[in-house]
């Protein structure tokens, strides 16, 4: 197996990060138009409350994980593992585990009190992701994620 290094985002990795995120959203069936993804990524990567970590084997970028933090009353500082993606040809080689370990290390370094993630129903039904995360300490608490389906356009614009 090739040695995999996980590194924090650097501007020279922008094209690779966007390529991986675009592939991730495509595989998940999530529609994020390319110009919007680029604008959101640039804003996300510039915010020090967020992290973008990439797995590299030499010069080849194999995977990505993104995290964002927020502060709330229940947990204090918490982090959402937003996106974890590994190229199909690199799967089954421990790359996702390395990315997850690095993500949790980043959380610890930030003083995060709780880390969580969302698994889409289709991925849960496929039966691979939940056992992967549970084997690494994540617990299904039975909470449900509900999205507001109304108009929030007066909330101050978005990129």
C-alpha cells in the first residue's frame, strides 16, 4: 500500500479539492452547480472555523474531508463532519480511516466537545457507512434532521 499523508488545505490543492467535492456530490446525487460550489468552497476554506483536510499519496490527492464548527447551548463547541470522500480507486486501503482520524484530531485541537455527521438514507440503506463510523466511535442517537422548506431569501444573501 502507498503511504498516505493527510494535510491541511493549501491554495495549490484547490483544483483537486474541488474535483473531489464535485465527484462526491455527483455520486451522492446532490445537485450543487459548479459556480456555486466554487464560491462556497472558497468561502468555506477561508473561514478558520472550518477545516479542509486532504489525503495524498505523493502528489496524488486521494480523498478529502470537510468540517465546520459552531457553538451552541447543548454541546458548546461542536463540529460537523460535512463531507468525507475517497476516490473509487483508492477505497478499501484505509484512506477514509486516515481522513477520519485526522478530522477528529483537528476537532480535539480546536477544543470541540461533540462531533457529529449526517448519513443520507440511501447510504444508510447500502449498509457500509454506519458500521464504518460506529467502529470509530460514532453512535446513532436516533435524532432526525429536518430541513426548513420555506423561503429564507430575506436572510441576507448567499454564495
